[in-house]
């Protein structure tokens, strides 16, 4: 429902209510009111079409009562010189100017204002009169101290005491969820509704409206002009026609006066007010895309001999609101400049008219190619975070260089393709970390598709292929990754640099690893090692880290840990921070498998700090997944859920199918252990959809999905899931997969038992339960890994719920006291508190040898402090503190005191963990 029309203006104002309602700008109105409450002169600055006049008009309407002397809007569009300013103000205030000189007229006006007390005078469209500001505004302020002056301009007046309110575009929608809340969209929808009575922001229309307002930069004038065209256009056709925005965004013939009759008119007025140097710099600024900094401007803009300093001209353009200034939240260098799209298109036309476009494009390409190569080389080192931020800040300019290389008529020239190839390679560290990966692939596709005709040399072609292979691997397109890597191998005899081949071999190693082909992974990694000089710390460190990952997949946790620890100093000496973070993250994983959760957390948090500093969101997602597993093991489900949510959100945002699938798979097992079956099923299915026959972890995910279905009583679906998990080609060379399936199949046994019992087949039910129990009693099938112990634990819990508590669903204690697991399934790490571990081992031995018999205080002290002599009183006190700590960790209901000592509850099953658990 539209706002009711405002009442007619009082005789003490000439500001009239408008037929269209005011949309947005509430923060700016509040800021303006606050400043005019304390300052005598406030200038609202903004580019053409930003809505400066409308803001001042709305302020006067809303706050007219605050000015007993009246609120008056004085249009200075056609005023010239001091006399023109005086004449316009005099006409507005109805003051007959009888003085014969400029000074006399100013004095007369000031006296008239002073006599009215607190008065608001809006000096609208002051930009072309800035040269006369010093001769007019100070006189009026001094002689009328209660008056308030509100100036709208594209350029500041620079009068002493001037307060500035910069007016930017209307806020744009940040995503698909907030389109209707965007002020830019609200303005467009409101104005479109005036010409199309049934126009509404439907579900289908919302993304088109959002795209349109983004294309128009949220400029109010452009939005209103676009909305007016909705009488004959749809939003879809408007978007198409915005290539000719200056022809489209015009008012109709019946719209009134000449001012701002079109977007071009608004910008033309500003252009004519510029001096020649300002016009030249503004035209050259059109060569940039996105934003640019001062260094780029000084290197790309060439004005010839005798030209003023570029920085000074940029400042002048900024003061005239033709350049917007943005301060990056983080990143290298100073604040950056940008042009609104409408002004950039206008300036680009002027640059071409001058015949300077080709030369500007050449300088732009040369500068950004040189800088991008320098920053890209630093991406994995100590300046990595700075390098990636530079690449991201300049992404639009770099993409423009790449795009322009292929825009010439006819086949691409070799030098242009080489430039495009180097730009694509330079952007790789930023795009593989921050995405989108599809863009990285497309950049390489364009280069490699043109390379044969353009004569791209073998070295550069090999580097492009190796980079694209890495992108395809990260996207989960393993077939294309292998094909590109093999093509690099085929170029080996023609290339001088082995770097591309080493990178290609790394890609093949990881693809084979993720698909469960461990022998092939070892073979490819060994080929890479043969190409690396023994003194090359950077590459040898990377070899060790990748080798450690293979050993993790093999279940050789001790060897994996040794590889990562050996790699860490090499990464640090080489300044390879990216791989240092990977080594720390993988050490976190190996320590989890050993049950050393506190050490694992320390490595994980160090990895998070590194990847966060580098802005590496993919590795950050993996680290959050590991920290979720630690929280899960420590019995902190809310903390685990929060980590999983962060990990899956990041992986989804960067489009990394592999990482997302792995995270969702782990989350599915976590949800199943919490008996949140519906959510667990959804998570497992999303994981499988993300991985899509590309990763050996699908074996485990299918098995977990089978467990979910079995527990929910969906036996047929469970059998189908386990059949998928047991496809032989998926599980070869990875014993962990077989172990996970072995334990999780126990859930299907129990589902079949329930089904048999419901049908009256008690003997069959008993046999199915016995089958599940035999799975627990079998010898360990794989080296210790978290997924195996979690699968075993889930079956233990299921048997408990089935009423078949066994010795294996018990208090589980590591033989050396490094950890223990409560019957609830919560695991407690004692690797840093060996005293607690020693005491629990002693109590467990007593429980197994003599159930119900206490262990004496003397014997417990001897086991807890075997090499110390402690006075009896102090020893007893220390023992009590230690046992209290064990109770706080979850043994409160199991650890009892006795007149003759302490004991574990004889009714609660207890056992020592076997090797592999």
C-alpha cells in the first residue's frame, strides 16, 4: 500500500510533496539530520544520478518544523557567477535584490536570512559554482549565524567548516535470499509498479530484478529511468539492451524539463565541467575493470609530456564524484578507485573518440601481466596471504586482460595467447583457493584451445596443462585431470623445466590415491621424486607430505606421522607456508587415529591459523572437519555439529565436490551415532551425490547409509546400500574399507533379526544377532583409523540397544593408558595425563582379575608414582585428586571408594583395547 500524499507545504517552504514515494536512504537521512544539528554547512556529494537532490528534498519535507525561518530549495542549475547565485537565492526567498554590487546583494541576502532566525537553505546543483564558493558561502554563514546551508554537488566546496556526506549507490542484494530487502530493488519495483500496474517481485522475477539493479550499480536515476522503460520492456529485455544503456535510459517526451532527461545528459554535464587533463584521465580510467589502485593508474595512464600528476587529477575526479573510492577491508596497498558502470561506458566512448583505446589496452595488459606473475610466485610463501589478496583484488582487471587477448578479429596472435596463458597461471593460486574453479578451468581452456594455431611454446603449454589438471582434480573431474597430466608427460622431451611435470605427477598421485589405487599413487610419486634434486627443500618437503597422505590411506599411521614431521622443517625453511599448513592438518588426522586428541587439536588449530591467514578455504574446510571429529570423540556434539556446518558450508561455497563429499560423509556418521537418522540419511546421500563414483570413501559412505536404513527398518534399502559398498573395484588396496563394511554390516544383521522376530522366527532372529556379535569378536581387520573404531563402536551401541550387552560394549581402556572409552562411547584422551592413565590401567587389571575386589591405596600409589618416594599424607591427597579427575572425565558412576581402597563397578563390562582399535 502506497503512502498517503503529504499535506501541502507551509508558506514558509517551497518544497512540495512528490507524487512518488521516497525509497531507502534512511541512514543517510539520519546522518544528515545529525550533522545539520551541529554544523552550519553540510555538502551532500555524489556522482550524477545518485539522488542528491531527492535526499535534500526529502530531508526538507521531514524536518521543516525544525526550521522556523523556513526550509527553502534553491535550484542553481542555470546560475552563473556570484551574481547568478545571489539572484537564484533571492528569487527563492522572495528577497528583492536592490544592491548594485555582488557584495551588496550577498549582504542583503544574509541580513534577510538572519532576520528569519533558524532557516534551512538548500543550494542544489552547486558543482559548477564551486569556484565561487569562497566568495559567497562564508559571507552568508557569518552574517546569518543561525542559518543552515545544505549543498548538493558533485564536488566539495572546500569552504572552511564544510561537513561532507558522501552519497553512494543504493544497497544491492547480497544474495538470492535478500533480494526483496535491497533498497535498490525496492526502488525499481516501486517505480516499475507505476507504469505496469501488475508488476510484482515474483520468485521468477526476483533474480532478473537483482541482476538489473546490479548492472545499474544501484544508481537511483538509472533505476528510475529503467523502471520507466518497463512500459515496453521486460526486465529480461532491459538487461539485454543495457549494452546500449545511453539509448535505453532516457525519459519519455512528456517527462518535463531538460535536466537529467537521460543518463547521458547527467554525465554530459559533468564531463563539460572538467578541464582537458581531467577529461583525459577519466577517459583512460575506462580501461580498468573492477577497481584499481594508484600504482596501476600511474603505470597505465599516459598523458604525455607536461601533464599534471595523475594522483592529483584522480583526486580532483574523486572530489567531483566521478570516481568512487573504496577502502578494502583487507589487502595490500592503499584505497582503490572505481567507476560506476554508466560513467565507465561513457568514458570508454570518449577514450575511443580520442583514438587512445588500443594503446591504453596494451599498457594495461603489460602492467597487469608483470604484476600478476610477481605476486603469483609468492602465493605459497610468507607473503602468500598478501599475494592472494592482490590477485583477488585485481581479478577483474586480470580477467579483462585475458578476455581482450581473444577479442581481436581473426585468429588469436601468439603474443596475445602467451599473455592469456600467463594471466591464467597467475590467477591459479587465488582461484584454486577461493574459486570459482570453473572459471580457472575456462581460462586454461581458452588458452589451450587456441595454442596450436598460435604457436604456444611447449614449456608454457605444459604449465597450462598441469595447472588445468590440478583444477580438474579439485573439481572431481578425475578423467580429465589424468588426461591433462598424461599430455604433460608426453611433452617431457620438448620442455626444459620439470616443474610442470612434477605438478602433473602430483595430480596423478592424488587422483590414484582418492580412487583407492594406492600402488599407482606410490608409483607416480616415485616418478616425481626422481625429477627433484636432493637439495630442493621445497619440492622434497611436498613429496614427504604427499607420501604421508598415502600412508594415512594405507593405515600406516606411524609412518605417516614420521613423513609429516620430517616434512615440516623443510616447508618452514623453504617458506612453503601452504604445505606447512597441509602437514599440520594431516598430523591432526594421524593423532586422531592414535586417540591423542589434545595433540590432534593443537595441530588442527595451527593448521586453521595458517590456512585462515592464507585465505585457503578448502584446507580450512578440511581442518574444521577434523576438529569436528575431535569434538565428536570428546563427547561434544554441539561443538562437532558447528564445525561440520562450517566445513560443509565452505566446501559448498567454493564448489569443491571432493571436500564437500568427504565432510558430508563424516557428518553422516556423526549424525548416525547420535541416532538422528533422517538427517544422517540426507547427509550421506548428499555426500554420494557430491563424490559421484570418484572417491574410495564412497565405500564407507554407502556402508553408513546402509546402517542408517537398517536402523530405520528399511531392510531392502540397506541391502542395496551395502551391495554398492561391496563393489570390489572400489575397495581394492584399502583394508580400512573392508573393516568399516565388516562392522557396519552388523546393523543389517540386527535389522534382519528384528524382521525375523516380528515374523515369529525366533531361531533366525537369534542367528542374526549372533552374526552381529561375531563381527565384534573377530580379529582386527585394519590398522587403527578413526572410521574403523567409529564403525565398531556404532555396532557396540546397537547391540546394547538390542539388549545384548557384551564385553565389547564396555569400558574400553588402552593397554598403556593413553586413552579410555566410556560405555556411552565418549573417548577421553590421557596421552598428556599419563598419571590418570596409569591409575586406570591398574584399576582395570584389578577389575578383570578380581571383579568386585578393591585395590588398596598403597598399591594405587605405587602404580601411579612408581619412581617417587612420597610422604603418606601427601601421597593420599594426590591420589584423591587424581581419582577425582577420573570421575570428572566420566567415571563417576563406575569408580567407587571402598574401606579397603577403590574399585571399578563389577557390573559394568570392562576390557583392554586390542591392537587396531
